[in-house]
């Protein structure tokens, strides 16, 4: 078996679809399933594997370069994949964690990832063509993968996730940061189905523009609810912390506060508001990301 087949064989795909019936107000009016992409792999986080899958399966780069913060789920998933596939990876990390490495950075070091710490100004150049060309040349004709793994090819893997859902559904909910995950979902919906994104950062209009760049204007019903970022990206007010702790005690699976916590917080509120028509079949995408909460 080659390295790629071996890595693919270690994935739990298709991911399971789990009935979810919390004792929340309004939950008995609808039917909810959680698409457990958090279970795809114990190390590679759900939607980050989905976004990388097509690129890793169809290209054989000499080397790779990508970008992220010190807790990045994307660098974590890519770092593990690069180690398993034997493709050298350079991680351009925003900030300097050399004195006190995060658990994510420690994992990257264990996987022989070359880490380059950069300041904010340099990090801002992560999409500037001249800078990327320099990086590519410096690192052995490397394949450059954008922050979050979010590029057009990422939509293939997200689309496969939607295709795995064989039951009829009306709406699918997912957290939104760079927008590629929601875009990949929207691409695969029929015209009677809806995608509802939950913005995890302050980004009214901005998040919509990120999603739109990946999809055609014809794409059907989708929207992003901006009421649940709870202060901004990775901001965790104490109510959210408590919500996650209580959720994790009561439920059979775990959420973290940056993505899935805000998603389920939003779900609870939307049910209370009777946002979904009675009898709706709702899919909630658990995108994983539990490593980031360490
Ligand atoms: C990156 C990430 C998201 C956001 O996905 P985008 O495609 O960037 O919108 C959601 N959940 C988790 C766990 C993530 O790591």
C-alpha cells in the first residue's frame, strides 16, 4: 500500500449521521442530525481534511508551504498529512511561539514540520503573489496552500461530505470563517434545500463575499447568521464557556468554543425562536477542531 492509500484507509469515511434530540425549547418540533466529521480521524480535524483531500489525492508536490496561527486546525491537519505522506511542509506561523510552543506547534515539531515564525506585517502578505513566488522558490518548488486550506479545490471534499448524506433534509448548518466549507455545501444543494452558516467572527457582508467568490450566482438559498460570533474570532465569553462545559457533560459528543460551540449555541437559540418551520429536517455539521481547544 502506498502512503496515500494508507492514510486514506485510516479515515472513518463516510462519517456518521447521528440523531440529536436535546431537551432544548423547540427541539421537539423538528428533526436534527449531527454529521460527525469530528470523527473522521483522531488527529486530522474534520473539515480541514475534507478541504485538503482533493489536493493531496491529485498532486504530488516536492514540498508544501502553508499558513496559520498558533492553534490552527488547518496546519495541524496538514502537518499530520505531510508527515504521513513524506512531503516536507513549511508552516508560516503568525506570531512567535518558540519560547512557549502551543500543543499544536509541539505536534508540528514532532511531525518534522519546518516552522517559520513571522510577524503580523509579514503574515499579511500571505496572499500576495510576489511573496508566494519567493516562498515557492525558497522551498523547492513548493505547492502553496492558502490559510485554512481554503481554495477552489477545497470544495470537492466538502461536496463529498454532502453526498454522503443519504436522508432527505431541508437545511444544513455549518460554522463560517473563511467560507470555503459553506461554499462547498451550497454547491451541492438541490433547489429545495438551504444552507445556513453561523459566522464565528465579526464579518457581516465580509463573510458573504468570501463565500460568494467560490460559488456561482445561480446557487440557491443560503444565508449567514451573524448574531452568534460572541465578540469575535476565538472570543470565549463565560456564557459560552459554561454552555460548552454543560453540553460536554450532558451529550454523547464534545464541542469546543471557537467553531462547534458557537454553532450549537446558535442552534439552541434558533430553535427557541422557532426559526425552522415545524417538521424541518436539519443537518448540523460538526466540523471537528477539538485539538485547537487544548
Ligand atoms: C476552519 C474551521 C471552520 C471554518 O471553516 P471555513 O471553511 O474556514 O469557513 C469550522 N470548523 C472548524 C473546526 C475549523 O477548523
